[in-house]
């Protein structure tokens, strides 16, 4: 998280590889990890709410529908950016 914070990205695109097994009792969603990371809270991406999450199953499926969903979400986020 510190390396990402040091880079101070304008956008963060998240692929939650651990999301392929959300039933695992040790699983913590990437969204929670990002929200709970003090190091990231002052990055431009967090301050501007410019985080895009890939579909949860994308790491396993990598199918056309997952890419379509992600690209639509990303396009919507770009259109809504201030």
C-alpha cells in the first residue's frame, strides 16, 4: 500500500485476486483493504473517488463478459470524473 501511496496515482484499477474465493474465512475484500489503509487515504485516486474494481470473478473467468463489464464501469467512471 505504501508504494501505491508514494506513487500518488490519479486512478486505481483493482483486480481482487483473492476475490475468487470469497467464502474463505481469511478473505478480506480489496475494497475494505483500500478503505482501511491509512497510507492510501491522501492519494489523488482516493480523494477524487477514482477507483474502479474489476468484476469479482474476473481473475478466474477472464471472459468477454467480465471485460465488457469492467470496460463499461471504467468508461462510466471516466465520464463521471471531475
